[in-house]
C-alpha cells in the first residue's frame, strides 16, 4: 500500500512550479482542484482503490498516479478524469496527494503555505464529483460510495 499525505496548498505558484518542486523532494505528487476534493478520505480511498486495481490487474491506466485520478474523479475515462480534477487557473489553491514522502515539503520555497481547509468536505464538492446526496449521508461518504460504484462498473 502506498503511503499518502494530503495537503492543501495556497500561494502564487503555478501548477508546473508545484509539480517540479514536490517532485524534486522525492516521492510522487498529484495536484487536484480543491473544488473537487471532498475530504482527506476521498484521496486516501482513491489511492487504496488504485493500488488494489493494479495488484489485481484491473487497472485502466498505465500508471498508478493516473489510476488514482480516475478513482478520485469517480470516472472511467482518463481524459475526462484528468480534465475534471486538474486545478483550474481560477482555483484558490490546490490539494496535493503526496505519495511515499513524509519529509518537510519546504512550501516556502515556492511561496506557498499549507491550508487543509481546501479539502474540507461539502455537499457542493460531492456534487462536483458526481455523487448523489441523500439525507443522513455525509458528503464525504457520498463520494466514497460513488467511488465504489465506479469500481463495480469497471468489473
């Protein structure tokens, strides 16, 4: 199982600067649009589903990182998932999934600060991902259910 950190980051950096910086530290990174991430467990579960898909040879993509994006997006098509989850230019920050690295992120080097409120769950974010909301079900649980449905549709 891949070790995963989820960190919200704000600052004046670009997508490419963030990817290059995080990659230079070691490990792997995926950057998400914060309006599409509904809680820490959304990302952790996507990583778990992707790991399982690869270990069981059910993966749709060639790389683990892309498979994680597929699950996080609750999509079956790679292009659609990437478009949906990539941070938009007008986004207020980004959510980083950092795999296999638990050291200092040195965010000040790219004029960034950590802000985990960026991935706080909400009904709006759950709907953005395509989850249906029902009484008594939290937004984060709705997204996890939607992700499980995508996994079932893949089989």
